[in-house]
C-alpha cells in the first residue's frame, strides 16, 4: 500500500553526502582574531550541479554557500543562518542557508534574457553585475518558538565578499575580513572561504584604541591576503596545514573541525501541506492532463508528483 503524501516524510532522492572537515575554526591566541576556514570539497559539486546555471551564476552560488557555512558554524544553538540577496540584475534572487549541524542548500532565480545579454557582453561578470542594485539580508533563525534576527543592507561592493563585509561593518559594527571563492576544477566544482573576525575586548567592548591589538589585526589580514584560490580549493592540502602556512608565527590554535552536508529539507509531506492550502479551482488549474500535480523544490531541484485525486481527498 502506497504511503499517503501527507505522511511521507522520507528524504527525497538526493545525495547523502557529508564532508567531515568542512569548516575548521581557529584563533590567534593573545590577539583579537578568530576565524574559520571553509571547504565544501565534493559537496560543492553535488549541490551546484543539481541546477543548470551558467558558470558565473554557479560560482556566485558556491561563494554564497561558503559564506553561510562559515557563519552557521558559529551558532551556539539549534537553528540556521541564511543569506538572501534580491536585486534588479539578471540574478534577481539568491538564497542560501546552513543549519547549526552544517546542512547546506541554495537556489537562485534568474531573468534568462537579461542574463544571456550580460554574458554575451561580459563572459565573466562581477558578482555586482549579476545582482545589480538591491538589498542583502542575513537572518538567524532559532526555530518556530523564537523571533528571527535579521539585518538588511543595500548591496555594496563588486564581490560577494565585499558585500558581506559591508553588511558586518554597517549593520553589526563588526570588523571582519573575508575571502570567498568558487570555481570549476579538474575534480569538479569547488567552493571555499576564509573568514577573520576581530573579537571583542574585555567587558564585551571592541578593541579600537589599543595600538597593539590594531597592529595584530592588521597583520592577520595581511597574512590572510596571501592566500591563493588554488590553495583554498586544493583538496589535497589539509586545512590545518594551510592555516599553519598563513599564521604559524601568530600563535595559531586550530579547533575541532565541523561537518557540512547536503541539506535540503524538503519532503512530500511538506509540499502536500502546501497544496492543501489551495482551493479546488487552483488545484485543478495546476493539474496536468495526466491528473498529476508536479511541484519542484527550488533548493534541490527535485520533482514531486501528486495525484490530484489524492490531494482532493486530503482537503
């Protein structure tokens, strides 16, 4: 007997893939610096290739995944960290999120005609050229019983890293340094990032007047700037070894790595619940000639098929 849609909470047929050392936290002892090295590894290819996007859009999405992975790894509670960018460019919407357990997902919405025109003129556009003008929002969600914390800023900067830096500078008044990268390699798509944060001083106040702390922060960002894309995305270079290359003279302490995983949270049950909110006329309009309603998860690009008669019976 087939399980009814509203009871079917099984995970869809998507990769059951976990990268054990996806995020490596670290800090520089005695200095106002902590950071996270992010490497999606094979997970980047598994996530990004489920969507048929041009390479520049795929690269932008990969960088967004690396960004939310780095931010979610700092959560001290059950929840998720999400990025949403809405602009007037060819990529009109970009959404990526990561849970505290490292479950990643994303989707992009594009204007195909505008994107084709841009790529014909500029085969390798900047992130800003893809997104245009609009806003960037970062949201912390601690679950249904708590209020979400969200910050919103205008899109500013040519790259996603610059946009995120602008967010932290203006919305959170928090000094940070970011490098984000995503590119096609011989092994497939790879994405990663390096994030440095200037941590608070004694009593929770940010260190702004301490000359030594300022010099330590500047030194850390200069060293981080020597990191190349090839090093960042090199599967054969262990994260701890890479961090040692960068910060071995800065009293580096590497913390326990955290896993990342393919994390779309869709299910037939959830989509069936959505369908049940529509009136009969709308359900009839959505139904194909075969009598089936097809819903596609925008995150994992998985099609779910619902017999119209079954949905009607559930109403």
